[in-house]
């Protein structure tokens, strides 16, 4: 398989995962506490 074919397959898989809801799931996300968010808002507006 050449680079172009790999890229095409990669984007097809990405599209399928996005449309099916697999990506962006909980395992692809980060969370922060309310305290951290408040500190960021206080510091940077």
C-alpha cells in the first residue's frame, strides 16, 4: 500500500467514526474541574 492509499483509508475511517459517534467519545476528551476553570477565567478573562 502506498502513502496515498494509506491516507485515503485513514480519512475514510475517520469519517465513519465521526458519523457513527465513535469519535469524539469520552475516551477522546479531557475534563477539568470547576475550580481550574474558574482560575483560568479569573486569570485571563
